[in-house]
């Protein structure tokens, strides 16, 4: 007798959303590689990447016949603030990868879930819990294991500090977005954030567009469209059928994806202390993401 069972539309929707989410997180993880592949300073990469991403998102929203404008004047002010914060985050993100390497840099950046639990109380007037303090201690131990020597003259040490600095601004962006801008879709919100970041940093570009090589332009198009605009659109789409818990936990795979890609494409081989430190940081990130998401269910 043939099996006539067919998955329900809801299950199909969840499976598709899971696929979208994994693709988005994989692409987010791959973004870090371009800090090494593109022969430009971190600021220049950020400017050209955000400009291309903004154009791609504008075309996407136009083709979908979605609204481009924002609802209120206040929202434009918030969009500018978010764009400034995310611009600083991206510059320091790429700078961290260039100094410390992709694997160490992305681990340092992934302190942001724990940093978030200390920034959020500033907005909702609460006090961090004891478990959050313990997770922060675990992260500190993990970061210390990554540091080769306590000296700002060491590029890896400086890259780790820059990565944590980037994490602070990313956490701040997420909290601001959640509290003041979450009524807009992912592509709509990112259109304004990428546009503002591009315009804010453009005056500080070291290498003008006419002097960027053809190969670098191809990589910039790739990172702007495939590794920036696409994953943000996929991530937003995945949330239609998945819980915040699922999305948050799967997002913690980003350092793993980034490290594997760095190993395969850049031949970066992390040492034992880097692996142990990374496991501590990522474990804390997974725990905080699960804990915060569970508390909202």
C-alpha cells in the first residue's frame, strides 16, 4: 500500500524557512573572508559594500512593489542613527578580520550576544541577572585565551580588541532596531542603514572608485549583493515561520561557517587555545540566545 502522507503547508513553510535561515547564516559567516580577499582598507570595503547593498535592496523593494519611504520624520532620524552605528560596526568588523584573521576576528565579534544583555537594561531599566554575569566571565576567559600577548603592538591582540568593539556597536544596533525600528521589514530597514553608512563614510575613502581594480570590483559586487543584501532578505523571510529561539540559535553557527570557510579558502589553521577560547565564547553566545529567547516565549 502506497504511503499517501503529504507534509502540511505549515511544515513545508517551516522547512523552507529553515533552509533560508541556514543559507543566510552561511552567507553572513562568509562575509568575513572578503576582508582578506579584497585588497582595500576596511573603511573602503565598507563604503563600496554598503553602497552596492543599498542599490540591490532598493531594486528588490521596487520589484516587489514595496513602500520605500518611512512612516514618520522620527523614523528618518532613527534610520540615520542606526546607519551611523552599523557603519562603525562594519568598519571595525573588517578591520578586526584584517588584523587578527577571520577565525579569531569572528570569535571576538561573537561576544555580542553577551554584550547585548548588558546594553538592553539601559533601555528597559532592569538589572543583569547573575547568570548573565557568569556568562560574561566565561566570554572574558575565552577572549583571554585568544590573546597571544598583552600588547597593543601585537596585531592579533589589537584585532581582538577591535572585534569586541565591533560587537558592542552591533549589539547597540540590534537593541536600537528592536526598540525603535522593528516595525519595518529586514530589507526595508537595511536599505536605509546601508545607505546612511555609505554616505557617512564616503568622504573618508582612501582609494577612489576609479582606482579600484576590476577584480576587487567583482568581489565588492559579490559581497554587496550575495553576502549582504541576499542574507538579510532571506533572514527576514525565515522569521515568518520560525521562532526567535530557532533563528537565534542557528545564527550562532556563523562563527563555525566562517572558520570552516577561512580554513578551506584562506588556509587559516586555529591553534588549540583559539579553539578552546572560541568554544567558550560561542557556548556563552548560544546559552544567552537560548535563555533570552526562552524567557520571551
